[in-house]
């Protein structure tokens, strides 16, 4: 039973990392940022690269005038 849970957990983690990496790559390419860098960083860990991208690159929390 624990092998099934482990396999399911690995599949979920891989799916989350791939989705995050694809999102970062496509969005950074659309906005002319270092898209390869963000795509590769998105494969390493979740959710910190996506948060850093949204806060420091896209500046989503910046006040609109």
C-alpha cells in the first residue's frame, strides 16, 4: 500500500513542478524576460520560484495609480 502512495505523491510533485515551469517559461517569454532561466528554476522547487517571479519580476503587488 505504501508503494502506491509513494508513486502517487511522486506523480503529483512532478506534475506541479512541470506546470509551474511551463507557466514561468511561457509568461517570461511573453514579457521578454529570461524565459529559459525561469523555466529551469521552476523545475527545481515549488512554489518559491513562482512567488519570486510574481513579486519581483512581474510586480503584481505594486500599487496601480
